């Protein structure tokens, strides 16, 4: 059996980033936290926390922290069935969910708002690229994910949500400067483009699927959905913008499509753990309803 008080100390160190802040959160001394973590590591014969600024979990440490989260959620379900004096119903643990930034900036807030009305459970949202959010679920870091990865995850079920539509957009001045002669491999290779992070392949995928070729251009890396849009509006570069955010600017002439009528649709899925936690089906219902209105 695992030593859960010791595992709680590990989780607190990872969550808070230091032994001192973990001690404050747990109401014990830093020395006691250190002793609990070290005792569990010695018992398991493995390092669970990499000491540093901040402290972070090893792979095994992350797995055990994820296990502790699940145990606490299941205990919370049992507590709801107990008399108030016996259960700790006021200690509501958040559901950890991985979401891509563009969903969070468009349709997902409606899902979160609907869920908050259906369940008295907070959400702990982790942002990642839609191609990689499912990896957060596979590692046990989260209980559910909005993902572009349809591959099955052990212990989870996957539902198709719809497609997030992107448009290749730039400011009119930028388009006139770089694409006066049309959108070709040569003009795309000379025009700066936007990239969310080094794993973002949307711009390259659009060129390949819509135009049939690859290109190599100067890149602005902008890890923010709204800043991504602001950079395009400012005329610094072109990029793939969520249609829901770009549409008002297109209507008022602040943005133009590089090739009208050539969107890129990214199919999204909802992958959620099969745990007997009542909040998970409610969250799934809220996500599916919001997706039916906000996605293609």
C-alpha cells in the first residue's frame, strides 16, 4: 500500500514548487515535508521530486500524483453520500482538463459556464497544442482533454466534437505588399508567417492541403491566441486564425483571406477518463453541447 500522507507531501511540493510553500499548504514544517518525501522515495527506491527552483516531478512522481488525484476524487464521491459531520464535502477538488488555446479563446468558455451551473466542481485547465493534449491524458496528468488526436486512450472514451475552422488571414496592407502577384510558393516563402509554438504546423498544413506545396518563410512565434490575431492585424505576418475570431475583422476589412474559400478544418475530440465521478458526465454533456454550437 502507498503511504498517502507522504504522497500528499510529494503532490504538494510539485503543485507549490517548493518544500517551504508545500509546508504552508499542508500546515506542517518544511522538515516534515522533506522527511515524508524522502521516506517515500527510499521505500519505492526511486526519485519522485527533482529538487530545484521550482521543484518538479519525475515521470514516476507525476504518475503517483495523478493516482492521488483520482483517489481523492473518488473519496469525494463517497463523501457526498455520508452525513455532513462524517464527510468533507466542502473540500471540492478540481477536475483537471487539457484544452488547446484556440478552443479556450472561442467555444470552450460556454462549456465551462454551463458546467459550473450543473456541478459545484471547479476546473483546473492546462493549455497545450491540440495535437498533444491527449498525451497529457495518457500520462495521467489530466482526466479529460480536447484533442485533435483520435487514437484511443486506455481507460477513456473518445467522442467526436466537430471541427475548428481556420482561415489564412493577413492585414490588407500586408497582403498588398507580399501577395500582389498572388499566393505562390515564392511569395509564401518571402512573407513572414505566424506560429503558435515550434510544434504548430497549421500554416504548413494549410499550404499543403489548399495549395499543394511546402514553403519556408520567416516566422514569428507567438504563443497566445489573441496576440496571434493582434500580430496579423498589425501587419507583421499572416497566420491561420480561428474563423470565429477572424470573422468580424474580415467583415470590416481589417483582415483579408490569402485565398478566399480555402479554410482548414481541424477535427476535435473529447477524450475523458472512465471514472465513477459524477462531475465527469456533466462536464462531457456541457462540452458536447458547446461544441455543437461553436464548431463546424
